[in-house]
C-alpha cells in the first residue's frame, strides 16, 4: 500500500502545470511555485516542519524537517533546469 501511495503522489505531481515560466495570467504561480506549494502542503499534512528559501524571488525551495533537530538521514531532491 506504500507503493500505491507513491504512485498516487507521482500522478498528482505529474498533473500539476510545472512548465516555466508558468501561467502568465497568474505570475505568483510559476511552474516551480505550483510544485513547491504542493510539496510543502503534502509534507506539512504529514507532520513535517516547513521552511521556505527563495520564495520571494520566484525560485522557491522547500526545506522540510521531521523529528529531532539532528536527523539521522537526509534526503535532497533537486530538479535541474
């Protein structure tokens, strides 16, 4: 069932309009911003603390932490331009 959850998550991510520069009618929601907001909401609802970096510049990064201040494992996801 974890696999089904991952497949559902990937389907939702793929369905988001994420091509930059985004929708000219809504400049606050560039392709990157749509994805970043979705990821932040998804993580927040699962108990992660969220911090934003670069949101004001339109090049957002979502930094999420779960549990103690010094996690045992770190995961970084990056999407190249």
